[in-house]
């Protein structure tokens, strides 16, 4: 088995967390992130397609999702961006984190 997160249970207790970059290689439950105050969420294009992304819709302060190379047509990154846009059509998707997002 490759290294990586197999559960994010307990993350809901990190109430001051504003940036989250989970390196997810396995299908895991994202529901613990719902309700977090995260403003920037970064996903690697290796995110398994089976992961249910609906919990990110319940992140009240989410402003930006970072997906490296999401502009590359017909790539894992662009398919992930399409999935997120279906769920959150108004969310900003970028290839890199913008500095000072709250300022």
C-alpha cells in the first residue's frame, strides 16, 4: 500500500484551519471537512474519481480550490475541475494558491 491518508476523521476539530492540502490517494469520506472554516482547498489530480466531493459544498468560507495544471485539456486535473464546477459553479479554481487571499 502506498503512503497517504486513509481517514480524515477528527479534522473537524481543527476550527482555525484556513488552508487544506490533503494528499488523497484512496477513496475516503470527506464529510469531516464539511463546516470547516477553510478558505483554500488544494487537491492533487491524483484524487480518486470515486471520492464523493459533496462535503466541500458545506464549507462556508471556501473561496478557492487549487488544482495544479487544471487547464490542460482532457487531463485528470481538468476532469477534477469539471466535477468541482458541477458542484460549485461559482468557486474560483486556480493552478496555484493566490497569496494573501483574505487581505
